[in-house]
C-alpha cells in the first residue's frame, strides 16, 4: 500500500464511438495522474458502442493492470455509464471525465490541489469551450431553462469533469432516480464544493454522439425528472387563462346589455374552441409525460446492465451486474 498521505485515485470515463481514443486516453491519464499518486485505477465503461471500442479496452486492460474495463449490455447513455463506473471505484478520490480528451488530464493537479483545502467536490469550470457554436448555445439555453424550472443554480460551464470525494460518490449511488444526470446529482447531494477554472481541449478525433434529437430528449427527461415546476406552471397558466376569459366575458356581456352586439360571431366561437382545445391537450400531454415517468419508476427495472468486466487486477471483487 502507498503511504497514508498518498491518495488512491479512481478515474472514470464513459466510452462511446471512441475506438481510436482509448489508447491515447489511457496514456494521457497515466502521464498526469502519476504526478499526484502512483496509486490509481482507470475505469473505462463501454456504453454499447457500435464500433470496436470494447476490443480496444480489452487490449489496454491486457497491457495494464491498473485499467478496468466494463461493458454494458447495450447503449444506456453517458450518465448511466458514469454511474456504472463509479459503482466499481475503490479510490478515496474519484475523477470523472469524458473520453474525447476535451477534459484534459493535465488539469488533474489543479483539481487535486483544491482537495487540500477541505473541499469534497471540485468542479472543472470551462470558461472558454472548444465546442461548436450550436452546442454552446444549446447548453446555455438548456441550463438557463433548467435553472428556472428546478429553482437551482446551474452553470453551463460545468459538466461531468471534476474530482469527488468517495463519500460524495457513495451518496450519489444511494440515489434511486430512474433518470440519471450526473451534474445535477452532484448538486443535489450537497457537501463542500468549489470550482476551478480549467483549460478545455479540442476534440482531435471523432465527433460528438449527441445530435439535436438526443440533446432535446436529454433536456426534456432531466427537466421532468428533477422538477415538478412545469405542473405548477400549468396551474398558474390555467388561472391566468380563466381570469382573462372572465374579463372578456364580462366586457361582452356589458356590450350586449348596451345593444352593441346584435349577432353572435361564428369565427370567434370556432377560434375559441380550437384555442382552448389546444391548451387542454397540451396540459394533458404534460400530465401524461409525468405519469409515464412514474410508470417507468414503479417497474423498478435496472437502469443499466453490465455485460462483462475485464481486468488483470485480481483484487477487483465481483459486484452486482445491475443497478
């Protein structure tokens, strides 16, 4: 065992469409984590990738006994893969990072230095991002809307990259939410946290697996999972609509008494019916989505399934393959 003051560090990275990134990722991690501690492990979680990512993970595991490979049975999503990886962590400090090397391993020391000040969560803040204009703007819009609907402070410069005390990870693993979104789970568990400004790298190989459909689905799922404010807003909207309708109805009644209305309007009647029908269908749709989320939760299915694990390290204990 290392000296008592030497941390045991676990680095977790979800892998998807990254067959050409696996070896560079591991080499970069090894190069910089050693400046903090030689007592570390690297956990790569293959999230049902359609390319040869798993074969590359097996190769790197055969060459390095500090690397653990976890293969999920299908594509569950990035945040589910992160949750699978952190369940297998044995370190007292855990670093979570993306596999595309935009989360730069040379920033590990910046994160670790803050742990010496008593912080349990050190979040990597990317003030200057090397992403597409569309992705940056969508992220800002999502976090602004997310902050409003969840009534929490969300920072678009913060993602998954960060360093977390084991007690923080243990608290996150106790959360039984069916919808997993790692940054929000980190915010919810509390503990002493801080932000560290880091450099954000360019994506040298491949391209992001997130398209507009996946980003929209991710945003919708997380807003509905972590907030009931849309339901409260529908009540507020209904009250406002009822108030406006009452005022307009009273005005029309006064006009009728004064003889200013001699015949009813067919067009206004049809438009009113169509408008109110649309509002009703919209509100029922919101309720239906929430009920659907409740239905998913009560089925109590595992949120991910581990297909296989590979490592040369015999100390890795058998763990439940579902969560």
